[in-house]
């Protein structure tokens, strides 16, 4: 038995890609990523929740605010790295793992067994990253 | 190899939550839950189906009709329990398990290996519960 | 030529209806309403906007926060009135009209020619109200 | 009586805005715009269509390909102009008007009475522009 | 001021088109049409509704059941006519007009000022037909 | 840790089903299937991708073009088989497996650990098939 809770938010960023495989996306362009963060747990806490949705939304928003309205090509942490949809999924998911291990998600965070982050880059393409805690 | 079929329906309920973590949701309020019920099986039946979609929809509707247009705070089965989105997912999923083990889903029900129920509480939050049979 | 901008938010409320036409919805139940507020104008302001999306979102959220997480049956303003989806659309739209005529939406508010509010009560039903300024 | 046909596509662009009203969006960032182009006509052609969907899709894609995977701040046509969602709607719509008046949409183009372009910038905000021919 | 209510349902049909403009769609193929029926009125009835959603859904379903799970090429009413998405919109809308003028929609039907039917043929194309009563 | 990328496309087909369980769907009818193809991998390639989205989209489109705008009852490969949504999922997924094992998906194809194909037959029903490579 596995429970999960998902919250949705979004970011709007600029970036470019290095590598012939990217075709016209090698030019500086951008994307809206609609971001779904899923938290899984085998049990519910005393309140009947996987994790408090308000805290989960706040944690996600905090992480996204350090990325949004930016040109990712200028961010030191992404230097020399293609900020593909897949990679941004893992970046955001790993930060949520840190949040879950800390206090940001509240006591429910301790029971989280997996986190999945999905980024929708358009109505016809999306990517995700799943990590087990 | 895993096949699955999902059917969608919805309920409209009132309820309130107990616990400071719920903030304003401690007041009597309500929700539309768009409900997705997924049935998984490793093989298809002789007709080429996981489960008959008509029967699956009817089974789901029957379960939902006992919940919809109600104040869940007044329902004996939820006495002393927070009817969070997560918990309603498990309530509905466990009843579908009973349906699968009985005759409601037809002969295809015998091969079902897992049931997942997802409740969408808004365009930015949803929860799910997965149970293996 | 008409420009428009739409922002989306949501409320979760309890209520009941009076009248045989409502069937089981005469019982206390509830709904999530996903709320779309559209602002129309024949021209754009100096910044190239119909109305600032941030201000529009804040104005909408302010109006919705006075309705959300409540039992509308207990709200004096709705005494003796069925809070149907249609009627909640007009309630919210008229408050946005007041916001547009005041300062809440910024200078762009003066050019707004129409406001439309749509409330989605489920994946299969929604209502709207359009008012010309 | 009015008929309409809508086709959907998307672009991914970088840009920045000038003006304090834009807050963090003054920084170079980007967006995926999911683009809906609607063609209205009072009658159908001999084939029973407002406009051939294949031709309409091709016309839209041709227009979008001159915008997509670009930093709009570097495009001469947008020099000194904020490329807000509203303004990109009108840019695309006016080019579709030219297409409708030329041959790109086929014979059905002659009967088109209005064109509406909607750009979805996220799951919670979109804009549109409607022009009568 | 205009109120509206929309209900959603769907049909699954086979058909083929006559005319070179249709390319591969000249072959027998099929479509799921997700059908949105919108009812507009300048005022609400005594219950606070444009039209009873239950009655509206039933009226729509009745009309759709005479079309669904059929090969429209074999239906006498469509003999010699291309059953394009646009044309099916008008077929369904005109039947809803008849329903509104009769008793099917209840007393609210008398105030309906316009009906709009939208058929979604895929995630990237849809059509609609609007008729004023 | 698992990464995934999903691309979306669609097909429009006619077919009929054999078996009393199918009720009115035993008649010749049709469907639009919105098709989501998901590719999973435990690692990213040197460009930071699971698989090139352009190549994945092209591979999916190639497979779908051999099915779309057809009456599946007339296709030899489906002779004597009910082309249920579940079965079409597996047909498409197995062809993507072949593509992944060949060159069609590029070098990223070698790392793909699973493929999932989901077909949405309406707004209230969908099916999927997952295969591990």
C-alpha cells in the first residue's frame, strides 16, 4: 500500500542547450515548466496526511523561486550542464529530498518513501525523475 | 508487462478537519473530487480487456454514490477520522478491491493485480492510494 | 479588436440548495470551484498589458479568500439564496468590477471593458457570468 | 449562427520586460506558450468546413516557427516593445489575418469573419486577442 | 450581463470524408468527440440556475446516444454530407434548440438566449457552433 | 533513481468489437486516441537526456501513421483480435521497443529500461501498457 500527495506550481526560465541533437534549441530560448511534486509514503500521519499540502506547496515554491524568472545559462550551479527538462526534474527533486529530511515538510516528512518531480514543458512533452528515500 | 484501465467520475462533499495543521480547513467546507480508478493486470481476458470499462464505471459510480452530496462529518464510518484526500482514496480503493474480489467487475476482476485511486481536489493538488491484490 | 487576460485560482466551500430541482444536492455537500477570471479591453496599457497579472491574481485571491473554506449556508450575504455555480460566478465578477473601478487592478483597470468569471465545478460541468463595464 | 475551428500548437521563447510593474519578470526569462488559433465563419464551405484543419495548422506552424526557440529581445520587430502574452497574441493573430486574406488557408479563408489567438503561459494564466475581418 | 452553464459528454463514431482536401481522412476512420454544450441566458430562474444541470446533461446524452457507436456514413440523415466536426456541432446544437423550445430542459429553457456546442476531436483541434435563439 | 520523458500524439481510427460484453461498441464506430509514450532510464546520456524528444516524437509518429485514418477491422494484423484500448497500447509499445533496440531513438535508446504507452479514449477513460526492456 502506497499513499501519495501531489502539488503543482510553475517556473518560467530562459536557457540554451549545447549539442547538435538539440537543433534550434541550441539558441537562447525559454520555457514554462508546470511542476508536479509527488510525495509517497506507506502510511499516513496522525492527521491522516502523507504530508501537509500547505507545507509541501511552500517547500516547492521556495525551491522554484530560486530558479524562476532567470536565465539558467547564467546560474553558476548549471555551468557546463544542459538544463534539460529531465535534469531540472532531478535538481528540484533532490532539493525536495533535502527538505523532507529537514524540517520543512513537518513531521510527515519522516515517512516519505519516494519523491517524484514531473515538469511539463508543453502540452505534448514532459519529463520526470523519481527518487527513493 | 502490465496493462491498466482507468475510469473517471466525481463526488461533491462537505467536511471539516480536526488539527491545527489544517488551518482554515478546520472550518466546515467542501470539495469536488475528480476520481480516477485504475485497474492493473498482467494479462488481458479473452475479450482483450483488463476489465470491462462499463462494469468498472458502474462499480465506481456505485461506491461514489454512497459518498457524494453528503457532509462526511455526519457519516458514522468517518467518525473521529479526518477525511483527507489521501484517506478518501484508500476508502474508495478498498471498496473497489472488494468489488474486484466479488462479481461486480465481471470475470476480468480475477486477474486484477493492483488498484490505484487518485482524487483531484483542485487543479493544483491531488492524492492517490495504490493497493496490490 | 479585443484583448483579454485570464487568471485561475480556486475555492473549496460547503453549501446546500433549496428546491426539488436539486435532488440530492439539497443535502449539505460541497464543491471545489476552479475559478477563471477574464479581463477584456480594447487596447493595451503603456506596458503592453490588459491588466497586471500579479495585481489581477491578488485581487481575485482577496475576493476568493472571503468565500473559501466556508459553509456558504452560514454566510449572511447568501441568506435565502441558492449559491449555485452561476450565482457564485456573478458574485465574484461583480466584486472584480468594483476592484477594476477602484485602484486594486492598477491603471490598466480603467480600460477594462468586460469581466467574465467561470467556475468549474467538476470535469463535466461549469458556469460563467459576463458583465460589460 | 457562427461556426469556428481551433488548432493548437506551441512556442518556446526567451524574453525580458521593461517596467517596474513586471517585478522579477524584468530579468531575462522565458515561456512556453501553448497557442490556440480560432477561425470563425458564418457558413461552411462546400466540403463542410470553416477552414481546412491541415492548412490552418500549417499556417499557424509557419508563423510560430519564425518566433520559436528565440530570444525575442533580439528580434528587430520587437525592439522597444514588451512582448507580453497579450501582444504576442495580436502579433500571431494579425499574421493569420494576412494568411486568411492570401491563399494560405485555401478557399475557406475568404469566409472567415474573425480570428482569435489565445496563448497559455502557464496552467494559471493565459491571454487572447480577437480580431474581426 | 450573460450567464451560462456548460455540460460535457462524448461520442465515439466512425465516418469518412469526400473531397481531396481531406487527404487520408477520406478513408473510413473514426473519432472520439468530447462534446461541450453551453446554454446562455440573460437572467437566472427562481432556483438561481440558467438551466437544471441534470436536465441539460440528460438532454445532451439523449441526443448523443442517437449518434454514438455508429458509422455515420450509414446514417440516412447524413447521406451525401461530410460529417465534419463543424457540422456535427451544428447538428447537436440544433437538436438542443429543439429541446430548449420543448419541455426537455424544464422551465429554465424558455430564457435561453444562445446555445454553443463544441466538439473536441483531439488535444490539438476542436470546432464549435453557436446559435442565437 | 529513474528518469522519464513522455511525448504525446494522436490517432483517429474506426473499429468494432466482438463479444457481448461490448454492448453497442459491437457496432462499427471509432475513436480518437491521444497517445502518450513514456521512456524510462536510470541515467541520462551525455547531452543530459533520456532520449532525444525530437527522435522520440518522430518514432512515435511513424508508428502511429501506420494505424491512423484506418478501419482497424480491415487491417490483417488485427484479424480476429479485438482492438481494445489496452491492446492498442501494447501494439504501439512493442513497436517502440523495437525502435529503441534499433537506431530510431538514437544512442539514448540503449539505456531505456521501460516503455509505457497510454491511450486516452475519452475524457473519462484511458488505458496503458508498460513493458520492461
